[in-house]
């Protein structure tokens, strides 16, 4: 009997070193929490494959033409996530029972992540977190202002905002092959919404709204850490840069062992120092 595959996917593009370091660190720490005989596959789709030399993962190259097309000629680079996911689900020739877990590079593993795959089911998608109902969160009112009482027609369907519409954070997404076509439907909706809603979150919003027509959604944030804010990202960039500088030349097993001892979360005094720097920069 064929064993269902578990695939951890990263999509990395651009020039920011912290994203490349974050993806490499994520692979190392994921492996560190799993038993030696774990059969999770690690896959990276990237503009710069040379950045992943020595990392135990399958590396696929994202061409400049793909980046240009997927980002709508650079006008909305967040679309690359949707198109990259669709491309890799096709490229990996997934069977019906296989599971794909996509994570952003600023996700890190600080405990056993095996439970994430358990939450991915044929009738249930995994997202990082539910950020709340559109009508109840003031920061999402741009969607209400732009879409209320409107019917958005797109190739193959139509969409209208509802009182149940919510924003789901896509820093992590768990999918199965039966959800593959929903990526294309969401992309068609997204391509319409980018001209209607002046918000960078149109990508996760479009996909979650399409998925929720058919599937349930569940959070995965309790099993991972995230450094998406500017202060957290600056701290993580320094930590990861030091880690890869000092671990250069070590074996993969040794890197995995040492990565598990690295703290990404900021210490209180680091937060205080960053706040003081911000205050005095604003005063100058």
C-alpha cells in the first residue's frame, strides 16, 4: 500500500537575505523535531537556488519570466504565492491522499510540528490563523467600503461580501490535491479584487473566501512561531545571519542539532532596546 506523502513547501523570491535564511532555518528546525525515519519531503521554489546549497531539500527554480507573470508585471507580488502553489502542486504530481504544507519564511518551528499535517484533510484546509470577521474588525473595513452591496463577476463565477466573510492569515497553508482547482478560481477572483480593494491582503482573502465555499478551515498558529513585525524581523535577521555564519562548514546533522538551540523570540531587553532606538530616531 502506497504511503501518502507529506510535503513542506517554501516559495522564496526577492533579495531580502532574511527570507532565504528563514526558509533554511525552518527546514533544519522542522527536521530536528522529527524522528530520523520521518518521510516528510522538503521542497523550495526560489529565484536563487544557489542560496540553498547544502540544505536537505528539493530545489526548483523560479524564472524571471514566472516572477513577472505571477506578480502581474510587478504590480502585486503577493500573487506569486498563489501561482507558485498551483505550479508546485502540478509539478509534484501529488496523489489524492498527499498533503502539502506551505509556510512563509518568517514562520519558525519551536515545537513538534507533526500535528500540522494531521489538521490537513480532504474537507479541511489549514491556515495560520483566523484574524476575524471583516465586518467586525475596523482594520478590514476597507473591504466593506469597497465591496458592500456589490456583485463581483469574474471568469467562471461571481462573488459578494457577506457577514460571514473573514480574513485568514496565509503565513501557513495546508492543502490537499482536491483543493488544487480552488487556487485557480481564487486567482481569477484576486485578479478582479486587486483593482477594487486597495489592500495588500487581497491574496489570502480571495483564497480563503473560495475555500470556505466548500471546506472548513482550521488554524495552525499554536504549533509555530512567527516574526512578521518589523522589530521581530530585525532581530531574527541578526540571529539567523549569525547562525549561518558560525555553522558554515558543519554537517547537516550538526546544523540540525545546533539550530534547535537557537532562540528566535526576542528577550525583553531586546524589545526595550529596539523601542528606545525607535524613539530617538523619531526625535532626530
